[in-house]
C-alpha cells in the first residue's frame, strides 16, 4: 500500500513539474488533442483487458458472478494476474471518466470570469492532470505487456514440461 502511495506521489510530482514548466507554451486546444488521445487509448486498453479477462480467465467471471465459486481460481499467480488486469480496467475507466469531466468542464466553464482571469493557473493544473492521466495509462499498458510476456513464458514452460514428460 505504501509503495502504491509513493508511486502516486511521484506521478503527481512529475505531472506538476511538467505542468509548471510547460504551461506558458501550451494551449487549451493542444490539451484537447492530448485528452482525445488519452480517451482513445483508454478505450482500447479497457476493451482489450476486459476481453482478456473474459476469454483467458473465464473462471474469474464465474467467481465474480457467483462468489461461492471464488475457490475456482487456481493458484496465487493466476489470481495476481487477474487482479492486475482488473486494476488495469479500473485505471482505464478512471482515465475515461476524467477525460469526460475535462471535456465537460472545459466547455461549460471556459467563459466564466473566474476561468478567464485565472486561465494560466487553470492551464497549468490541466496540463499536470493530463500528464498524470498519461502516466497512469502508460503504466497500465506496460503492465499489460509484462503480463503478456509472463503468460507466454508460462505457455513455453508448460509446453517444455509436456515435451519432457512425453520423452520419459
């Protein structure tokens, strides 16, 4: 838990620093492009992770729909992978919700006197927010890549074990 909190503090710090050093050179139109890219990537990650869980780990879906079947999940390694994929789905959902909030707020509030008067500080925090969401999504994608590598390695390991057993 502490490691997760520590990572989030690092992500937020990096995001704020990038926001601070770039807000004078970035426009809200450029931010909309960034948020659109985040939205598109998050949709893909959300969809593919959900499909991955449903197809590769159907017992996880069974355990989710019927808690009495929770014991079906085989091994702690498989449970960790499923947990990781579910966290990736949640991360992508968080990014999607955040982009929706950004789009809605920026369109509804952009002409308010407070926003006009403080547009530089709002831009700084908007940049920081977009960087933070990008970091979260990058971590989710890297986590999927690592999970896939582990999955393929396990397949090769099981294949090698089966070949060795056939030779005996």
